[in-house]
C-alpha cells in the first residue's frame, strides 16, 4: 500500500483519470497519518499555479520568504525548508505533468511525498 511504498522509496504516486477520487485518497491518508508526521503540507499543483503554490507554501513555513518578491525565489525557499527539516509529508494534488513540480522538490528527501 501507500505506507509501504513511502517507507521504501519516500515517494508514492496515485494514478487514475480525473474524477476518480485521488484527492479524497490524499486527504484520507493525511488524516490517518497525522500522528506519524511533524508537518503535513497540502499543495494543489495545477499546471498554471504550481510555482505560485510552492511560493505560498514558503511563506507559511518560513517568515523570511514573505520579504522575497519573485515566486521563483520563494519556491526555492520552500525547497530549502524541505531539505532542512525532517518527518514531513507533502501531499501534491493535481500533478498532470510531474516535470512541472520536480524543480521545486528536494533530491534528498527527509520526508515523504504523496502525489
């Protein structure tokens, strides 16, 4: 299941057509796993707003990101936060093209990513 895949690879991906209920699965997993993680972060990453979504998350986890003007700089700040912190779960919803979110994700994971 999802938990086993995350334990082994730190990443798990849900596949299926639109309207199948993947978002509901993400949210239910987060609810059941809330005691297993220090931080659970939900990101809606549609094609047009992935960068903006990562930038907004940066502002939530790191106050200094609010002082940055460019969303790309804020998104980089969020990536740095992920690299510096442990035991987080990042839920990424609506990933149609994984290459659009990949630049914002750390290479070395100290948490889990479910998309």
